C-alpha cells in the first residue's frame, strides 16, 4: 500500500474566523490550483483543483473554512484515517497540508458522479442493480472496519455513484477508531458535542452511547431500506430532539414489502421480491439492539449476495423446505441437472406406485424402488447444494471426491436401474464440467450416452455435452472424430443431423483454425427457423468468437456486448455464463489495443468467478493469466508477475500437463521475460508452450503460430539469425495457407519480413511489404490499434530513407495524430512518432512548423517525465537534426556543443551516445565551414571507433569517409581521396550492399576529379557511377534523383560547371516527373542551374533560372524570409561574382 505523508501541524496559529474566506478560481493551495467550488458544508468547503506542478491530476480539495479547535482536530483525524484506507470504493487521500492563511486542507480523489439518492432517482435501476450498488458500498465499509475505523455518518449524500454504477464512500469527517481489544469506539463523545445525521444514525448513536461497527450496520440498513423502497424507514425532518429519540428508540419499522409505491407515489414493480428474504435481511440490520443485528458488515453483504444468487440467507432458519424451495427457484429449467433428476425420480416414483397398484404381489419391491428413488432425489439435492460452484460461492469442498464416492455407492445399489444410472452419470458429468474437469466430464458423458440406447433426443443432448467438454479440454482432434461418429449415427438411422451438433462442429473448426468451415457451419444454423432465445444467444457468441479468432475483432465487439446484456438479463449478475461473456469481451478489447477497457472488464469477470469458484479452479486461473498479461501491456510489471504466479500455481495442480490454457499462460510469461531482457528464459518458455500447442492444436492453429513467432523473436534477440529466419519463413507459409493473407497473425509474420528487408538495406522492399502489412492491419485491427499506428510509422521512416519526404510527412503526421493521448500507446512511442513528424516537416522545408512540434514534445516530456534523461537526449538530438536539415548549421552546432557537455558529464567519454553526439557536432561544424573546429572531433571519433569496433568495422569506415568529405570541402583533395579509398576498401571487405558501395565509389570519383593529376580518371569513374546508380535505383526514381543532387551540388561548389550542367538538367527533369517531390530541392536545382549559366557567361539564362527559384520560394515557402531564401542568396552571390560583379544583371 502506498504510504501517504500527512503534514498538518498539531495546532498552527490560525487567523480570526472573520478573516477566513473561500478560495477563488486560480488560487493556489499547496501544489494545487483551484478551478471551482464543488460544495460547502458547515465545517469545510470542497473545490475542484488541479496540481500546478509537473504532475497532472485533478483532485477534490477539501479546505477547513470555519475553524475551531474541535473542528481542526476532526479535520486532522479525517486525514489520518483516510491515509490508512486503500480501497477502490473509498475516495483516496493524495496529499494534505496547511494553506498560507492557516487553513488546513486535504487533496482527495476527484470522483465524477452523483449522490446515491440522486443517482437512484435519475437512473431508476432495477432491484438487482440497486443491490449490486449496495454490495459495493458494503465492501468499502467493510474495509474501513477491518482497519478499526467506523464511519459514523453514513448517508446517501456521503456516497457518490459513478456513471458505471460504482459506489464511492466519502466524508470520514466524524469517523472514529475502534479499540482493538473491545471493538468499541475509543473515547466517548459528550452529548453536547455529538455530530451526526439523526435520519441515518443508530439508536446508540442518538442516545450518546459508545459505538461499535454495529452502529454502521444499522446506518447501512437504513440506506438499504431507502434504496429498495424509495422511502425512509422513519421520518425525522422537522422533529424536535425528544421526538427523534422516541421514534428511533420505540417506533416499529414497516416491512419494506408493505410499501407498494415510493415516496413520490411511483409504483414499485419489484415489491413481490421484497417479501421474505429481503424483508428479513433489512429488518435484521435494523434491530434496535446491536447484538441482534448482523455481527458485521461482511455478514450483511454476504446475505445480500446470497439473495442475488438465489441462495439461502443466514438470517433465516435453514429448514429443508426453505432450502429446497431456494434450490428449485434458482434452477427452474428442466434441462438443469438436478431438475432433470427430480423429474426423473418423481416419474420413477409414480411408475413405482402404478406398478404397486397393478401387481400387489410386488408391493414390497415397488415400495423399495419408491424409497430408493426418493433417497436418490434427496441425495442429489443435498449433493448439489454442497458442490455446485454456482451455489457454494467459493467454499473449499472436495467436490470430486464426494461425487466419486456417491456415484460408486448409488451405482452399486442401483445396478439394475439403467435410467437412474443414466441420470446420475449425466448429472455428475455436468458437475465435473462446472469444476473445470473436462476430461472426466467427457468420459462420463460418453458412458451416459452408451446407456441412452436409440433415443435420438437423449443421443443428441449427450453428444452435444460430450463435444462441449472435449472442446473446452482442448482435445480438438478427438472432438472432430466424435463429430464424424455422431454424424454417422444419424445417417445410419436416416435422421438429419441436429443443428446443435452443426453449431458445435463450427465451434471445433474455430478452435482448430478452420475458419471458412466454421463460417459455413454457423450459416447453416442461422438458417434454421424458430431458434430459441437461448440458441440465438449461443450462436451470437460463437459468431463473435469466430470473428475474433479469425482476426476481425472490430466485428466481434458489438456481438459480445449483445451477449453480455442478454446473459445478465437472463441469469443475473452472478453467474458463470455472464463471467464467460464478459471475459470474451475483455479479450476482444485487448486484441484491439484497448487495454484499459479490457482491464476493467477482466476485473468484473474475475469478481464473479472469485465468488462462484474455488481459488484453485481452472476458470479462475484463466482470468488471472488474462489479467496478468493485460497488466504487462499496461506496464504494471509487479502486478503482472504476481498474477502470473497465482495462475501458474493453479495450472500446476491440474492433472493435464499439456492443457492449452496452461500453454497460453507459459507463452505469455515468455513475453514478460523477453521484455525484461531474459531472452534465454523467454526461449525456454516459448519452446515449452509451442510443444504443448502443437500437441493440442496441430501446427497451423493461431496459438501454435503465435508461440512459434515468439520463439523466432527470442532467437533474433540472441543473434541466432538463421534459426529466426527459418521459423519466420515457415510460420509465414503456414499462416497464409491456414488463416489467409488478411489475418492479423499473417500480418505479424509479414511485418518481420519487412524488418528483415530493412536490416539488409533493402529499403524499397521493406516499404513495399510494410505497406501490405499496413493495409491488412487497417482492415483487421482498425486504424486506432497500436500495431497499426506502429506500422504507419514504419512506412513513414522507409519513405524518408528513400527521400520521398512529402509522403513520409503525411504518414508521420497520421501516426503522430493517432497516437496523441491514445490511452493504449506508451508516451515514449507517442513522442517518437511526433519527433519523426517534426523531422519530416524540416525535411520538406517547414522549419518553424518543425520547431513548434518539437517544442510541444519537449514540454510534454517535461511535464510527464521530467527526469527521463533518455527522452531529453532524443529530443535534443532531433532538435539539432531539424536545424541541420534546414542548413542552420550554427544553431545545430550550439545545440550539439551544449548537449555534448551534458552527455559527457552523464555518460562519460566512451558511451555510444557521447560518440554519436560528437560525430553530429563534427558534421555541423564541417557544414558551417568551421573546419579547424571540426578536426579534433573527427580525429577523436575515428580513433574511438577504431579502438572500440576495430579497424575493419563499419563504424570506423564511416568515420573515415565523413572525415574525407570534410577534406573535400577544404579543397585537400589528395587527402580526401586517401581517406575515401580506405573507407571504400573496408566497406567492400564487409560485404556492404552494392548501392552503398556505389555511393562511396561516386564520392571517391569526385575526389579524384578535383585533382589535376587524376581529373580525367575521376570524370570517367563518376560517369560510370552515375550509370550504375541509375540502373540500381531506377531511371525515374526519387532515390536516384536525390543521389544525383548531392553530386551536382558538389560539382558546382568546386567549379566543375561543364560536368555539372547536363547532370543538373537531368536532375530537374527527374524532379518534374515525380508526382511529389521535396520542393526545396527544386528551388535549389534552379539556383544551381543559374550558377552554371553564369559560369558560362549566359546572364539571361542565369536570370531566368533564379526567377524560377524565386517563384517557387514565394509560392511554397512564403518568400525570401524563409531559411531557403538565404541558400538562394548564396548561390545568387556566386553567380554575380562569375558574371563579373554585375548585380543588376540578376
């Protein structure tokens, strides 16, 4: 539990009462800024406020507005009490302190809701919903009692209900602690100091007696009375003290069921349900003597829960008649196992009586059969009341042992009664299934079917249950065989295959990954006329499951929501069928990346299953492992690990070591281990899960392929590229064949192919495959899914690498916009997408827009993660790169110099971040023509990489090449040639791609071209490099155009105008042929052509070229004030010089 420091002074010096005033919007109280007044009482005012520092949080700020020593003591007591309470149903205390004017304050959880009475009037929930709200309230109060705290002021206005119907308990302003020894209130409140609300106070409270938890039980009973009747138990408004005491102490309380209308005269449609158990529960809570009430809030809530579930309550005598009536009331359908058995036994008894009348000689036998049938009926009723999980509500009873011993006894005694044995086998099989023992259930259903003989109805029902057990057990191959045998049974008898079995064949196909067959099976069932309501719900659930498993989760959400609503309406809130449908809906939200919504639904399902099942039940383990993985996706690592361990403990106690749910838990644990950097542990988990899935599902099921993909990633993380690629290629083939090329899992494998292309410098192929993945994910997962957003970002980066900047900008903008404030996208990912967007704005020439976006990122990081050095590093690096792309070299140098100093202090001289920043600083200094300043950094970097990575490393060769480029800029061409030749040799030895080698060769050719002794050879080599680049990139590709741009620029800068002219003209044509092109490059090419024309003495052509540049500059960038205007002015000045200094010519 988080420790909260309460910092109120014991007795500060307060100002006179007259000077205490209400806070105003904008006032600051501690670290909080007031937004508005929420409410005001006689002692304190409550404001909506928000933290004014880096932590973003809205709070309810409670400030003592009318000070007295007693009120100050109560206020401080409330702070101390709230600091020790940590429950989702109690408004949480965040902070406390004293205002500069001396007023004590506390900051609590801000709850968006309305008071209980207002909520009930506005929403008008049904009886079950009202009772569920009460249960939540009782759980919160029970937590307080466990901390030895009594509330003493329970009333509807101190209870807020959220829009989702969740109650929150407030205002512990007059709460008191209990003596651990006596369980009673510590100290005694004097009569003249009593603070209470008489309408909701207990008799002992209004009489000034010492209080215990029983006082809160009474107040809770008054609230429950009002919740279900819409009336107060007694009316005290306008009464004097003597009258109040008389009414509370003596006036009988009317039974809730005797009210047919609420206080406004509105009819209570559920009044019949109040009679009996609810009357008993409420009147017991409202007993005048504390010892006659419920012993605790837990006991009161337990009886309300029992009522909701149709169970006997503890407040009533447990007579056989009462227990049997409750049992039959909650199991009304003849298909219920006990109902079937009771009907069979009654029929059996009737049959025995008829036989007794017909054959008096067999009177003794018939009476014995009658007694046997009655004994079996009573035995099964008692048995079910003890072991059915929907009845025991989690009591630890060894149901399996009880069932087996009971079955042995009855089978021995009734060996000659096959119908009784059939009923018992079927009933026991259903209980085994409800306990999660699906293998044992399947065996018993099969035995029961063998006793059913030729009865088609019995054969259909038992075959259906047998198949359901096999599917839940994960034995799909056996389920397929069983379906084939069942179909053969019907064909041999000339009967049509019943639609329940057709539906189950679809279920089996879904779990086996045969989705097209499943869809066809469900279509057959939908065509059946007059499907029952139960069958329609079951088929809707199956259809949703098909879409979800097939990869179309968006289609599933609506169907699952329909199923949840239908099952809640039919079964009530506490039933395994409801939990299963909520669990499925939660999983679907998780697949769509809606992890917070999934978490809330998983918690709801867990709450139901925890109530229904024992802590060692497999179904509870399933929801635990789902919660564990969802917690991992929400970065709640500690909670995730704890939940995984709980689930593992249950699975390891099973008799089935290869159960697919166990395999799923192991597979998900592998993902957690991989995230923690334990790749060897992750590999072991994936291998184990993969073997278990292959045993249950075969090689092509989605679960099997998911485990195989995870294993491949673990190989990649360990540098085992060949093993990784082998599994990825195999998985891609299987996924495409079994699932189709529009399935999300196929897209996952395909994405790995794109990543492999990118790592091998096959950028064009990576882009092509990435776009295929993007299309699949947009369709199957939706645009809002984190994986879809990540794929859009991947595509944008590949476009940028190909220098298709406008397209890259569009994709980066979409990724940034989709990720902004996305509840299921990590902040780090959102910032990464936005940094790319800012950089691509710069790459398209939009400097100010880029800097604005980057500034927004910086501010967001400062507010959310002010001490995150990694994010600071990435932001500064991106900011400098923005300036570099816009030729603002001095600004980039300033950023890098300041940042390098911080990195060295934080990381040291030998860290890779230090190296990268040092290299970027050297590059910016070189472009700023501050060559002498850049020299020591280039030398340091070359030496560092040579020592760290080795002479024949890519890093060392790259530093050599970049140092050579600076020599080229300096006009030291021979040294440039030497460095570039050395880099070229190393890269060739490393087996770098031909495109990369071509770029090195072209730069080396330029270095030779600029030297008189090798100029001719250099020109020839450059021409060959141009031809080679054209062939490798494509004649009309943007990549070839951008490759050519750098060479033209370098030729013009060094006065090789004749060689540059045809290349520049070709470059302009290439850009004009592109649908989308970086406009600033077009502007620059026009200016370069102007310089070339000036060098040839053609002023008219030069003027025309610069006019074209100016027009583009004005149209696309707003005119000469743009940074590009400075670049054009530089080229214009060079042209003027070449024309003999005649400025007016241009």
